[in-house]
C-alpha cells in the first residue's frame, strides 16, 4: 500500500490515528481504568465439570469470609433469564439459548455457577475456594461424532444434540454432477480457535437506587441491542439503563456480544446497591469468551476437462459448543452461503449441520464462516487443478465471476430464507495485481525445491469479503460555540480507528479541516437515541454514510441561520472556513451561529451488503526434519471500493493476515475426551508474535466504488483473514507434495504429513 499518497481532502489521506496519542501517553480509559467510589469486586465460580447435574451449591462458608458482601447463585436470582439471540432468529434455536447462570445442569467447563462479591478481587477469590459444589457427572459429548448420537444429551427435553441443518442451494447441483467428466470429493476440518484480545472483557455496574437507574461501563460492539436484552432480563425500562463504551483493546467479533456476566454483574450491583466491577483474567478469557471456527465438511467438485466448474456439493457440520449464543449460527450460515467465494459456480447444494457439544459456546470471529469456507474451497481447487493438469492460477482465472456478470447471485440458505448477491467488481484485476506484486513467475521456479535444507512452496487464492450489514445507523452532529463540530455516532469502536476515520468523513462532507471536528463520541447509549454498533465491517459503510447525510443537513441549518442574520436566501450562503459568507462578502462567524442550537441528525438505511474482493499469495519454506513452516513472503491485494484512510486500512489488512496465520499454523482451543479444556494459558494456546511473520505486504485498490452507498466504500475489516488458511495450506502442499486437509498446520502435524504418507 502506498503510504505516501496525499490528498487535499480528508477522505483518502493517510491520517495517523487520532486515538493513538492518548494511548501512547497512557491516557486511554479502558474499563478497568474506570473507577467508582466504594466499588466492590466480583469473581465468577465456573464449572470444572463439562457435563453434569448441579445437585447443590453450598456457599455458607464463603459468605462468612472476610470482606465478602454477597455470594449469588441461581437460587438467589430466582427465575433465571436466558441470553436471547441477535442474529439468525428461528424458534428452533430457543431451547438451546444460554441461561445466565447454571441452575440444574452444567454443560461446559467454564459455565458460571456463582458470583462472589467482596471488598477486593483477592478477598473474593479467597472466598470462592470455600464454595462446595455437588455435581453428578454425566457422559460428556466431546465432539461432533458424539453429538450425532443420542447416548448423552445436553438438553434431554429436545431429544437431540443436532439442532438443525442449514441448506444452501443454487441452481441444480444434481444435474451439474450428472455425467461430469471430472469429480473429486475430499474431507476438510478447521480447528476451534478465537480472537485473543489484548484487553480481556470487563464491566463496571453502578446502581442508583434513588432513581432506579443502572449505569454499565465496558459494553461495546452492539451496545443498544445489549441494553434491550438486559432491560428485559432485569425488568427495567430501556431508558433506565445507560451503557458507556470505554476504550477497547480489540474486539474482532468476540468482544461485545451479550455474555452471562453482562447480567450477573448488573444484578449484583442492584442487589447490593453498590458499584460492582468485574475484570476477566486471561484464563477466563480463553475458557469463557466465545470460541469460533470448529467446522468440518465433505466437499465435492464437478468440472469439465478444461477446468470449468460445473458445481459444488457436500455436507458439513459446525460444533457450536454447549449453547447457541447471540450470533452462534452466523459462521455456519456464512460457510454455506459463501462456499463458492468469487467464482462462477452456478450449481451448489450444501448442508451444514449445527451440533451441540460440551464445550464453550461459539460466536463470530473476524471473517466468520468465510475463513472456513475459503480453506475448504481453495484446497479442493488446487487438487482439482492438479488432477486436470491445469495451472492453478489459470484454473482460478477462468472460473472467476466476470465483471459483466455482476451482481452475482449467492445461494439461498434455508430454513433461514436468506439469500444475497454481490455488488460489483473486477475479480481478475486483483488476481493479476497480486501475481505481479508477489513476483509469481519468478517464485514459481522455487516450487517444491529443496534449498538449504528447506522445501519451498507458493500458492494463490481469491476471496470475497461481505460487509456493510444493515439495517441502519444513526449519527448526530452539533455546531459548538467555538465554531467546531462534535460528532456522535451509534457505531462502536472496537479498536478499528473509528474516531479518526469518522472525523475524516465528517470533515470531508462539511468541507472543513479535520481540526474543526473537535470530538467523535461513539457507541454509548448517551450519544444517539438508537445505534446499531460495529460488526460485519459495517462502521464506515453504514455509520460513514449516515455522517454524509447529517453533514448535508447541518450545512443546510447553518445556511438557514446565517441567511436569517444576513437577510438573504439560504442558497446565497457559502461556508468558508470559520464563517458563513453571503452576498457582497458579508459574513457571520460559525461560533456566533452556534447560539441558535444548530444540530443535525442523520440516518442511513440499507439492505444492500458490500463485497470487497481480492487475492492473496504466499511463499513458505518447510523444514522436513521438524515440520516447521517459515513464511518467506506474503502478498495481499484487495479492492475496497473507496479508501477513506490508507494507513488505518493497511493496519486492518496486516493485522487480519497475522490473525489468519495464527489460525493456519498455531492456534488451537483443545479439549480432551472428557470435555476438559486443555488450552487455558498462553503457554498452551500459541499466538503469533512480532518476529514470526516479518514479511507481509498489502496493497489496497479502489477501482470499483460500492454502487449502493454515498461514500462508495466497502467493508474492509475482515478480508485480510479470510483466504489465509487455504493459501498457507496450499503452499505447504506444493512444497512437500502432501495433502493437508486439517488446520492448524503446526510442526507436529506437518511432520506427520511428511512421514505418514
């Protein structure tokens, strides 16, 4: 990406992040930095049993421990609320929603059983050790194979661990496979892993008993939706709850969904009429925050002899863990719907089973379902190209959807009845640019070569990135008395640079320098009357487009106020710097107009998703003696419609690629056959470090602006991670002449592939 690019307008300029100055000076305010006089501290007692009947909880000793103010169990709560779903709403999912605390049964290691509230975290932890549990262990449902049986059931009343099967259909797959000259069927599997944010989750809940008002700090991502859930659970009006979004040390889809603690800590605050703080430790973060991926499939391709794809069909299964959380079905739905990616596959039939096991529940993690689908598809494509004797690049190029075929229809998912289509794009252009920047012709000479004891391999893959989810977003802009403008947005900040990029959009739309945007406040329920948050790469598409609308209304209000003072028509007013200027250069300062209370509310609504697209290429060197995979070079190219800030975009792309490399090569949330969690520390759960992948290059293009929003922008927060698993697996396959069908490709697994052929 060219960081030297400059512009006379804020949009398109490589503006350094405004947020970073306070972070680098240690002035960020994360939830653990938020204080409240006399606040108590909570810790959670979590189940150490994967599956069992909870026959008793004896907290009598714990309640007498020094500094303990309360021990809250299911019995103290009464009727136990459940966490309702946010996406993919079907009545079939309701029996599997998670209660906020275990009552009669525990279903995964880490499930909350009790909350200890004390004068300090240390005192609460000491007391927690004195809670006695009586749990009758039940046979664990440890994996997908066990989930398909009915020997042991997580929910006996439903009679099954198989919740439902999603079906993706496009065209006529049976006809496409009939008499096809070439077919191949393979099994693939992606492991369970997740985002590990620098800052774990946390909450500060403050109850104002006199006014019956609850304030919760630490919420993020979908704050207004979470407020609706909590208000219903606690029997409060929505406006009786204020949710404050603090600074956030990363979100990636995992942080900010509604978790049991989001009820338990506010409940404790109201019960004790005191402020209560809870901060997750790293072990809790790994064992209790949403897990992700964990899917397998058997996928078959049909082609003509020239490599033209006739169809894809198959079936898969997603391990959702013990409950269906707020967005627990999203990844499985995405896997089925984007299985064909950016390719011209007119006939698709794919079934995705949703299974429950005694593991931590799953949710979304950057590129949910798309990472899995791309690994499945791109591995199979390389196999097919090799069988047919067709160059793997040419195989992809001839099957990419052409620009004149846009919009391309995606499969419809049943029983959700969700369809979709792409917007626009030239998929071959990004492929060709990636090949050129990567140096594909030169590097091809290294394919499979043994050099200095390591075998080299290269690979290429293409992908789609869906973003810009609706239904709408709201913003408010206010002209302040110093002539600056304040911006309030319902979009949330989860580490993606919202304050900077939205200030750029506002300044550009108002035709003002960025210095005149004096603040950008986001997410909290105090800033707008209704907000929709940040997920599915929607902040810029939806929130940014709402800014464009609000800016136009604010300029209209300024012109109207100035025209009244200057006794002319609003159309005669121009906004020039600090002033509104009328006929004969008569002017009035914007600061003087602010006394009129000039503000504007903007809303952008759309059901049209955006589709960024691109290609990635990788060069690896594999040590045959150890199975270690070294990344020599990685090149990413993506067309994102319109670039708002090339610096923040570059950070998003490279960061996502690193997370993808972690998932492809290192990370694994492992369980044993008893449902015990084996990856409870960062010594067991391996994350990429700064020295692991030193050469990552990314180039962003803006050749095809989005056709359905005023900015022309497309979501761009997830594209970097989507194709990484498939590209890395294919590069290793090409280096060693093996067929890696399971992630992660850790050194032991790669060594086994080489030595057990």
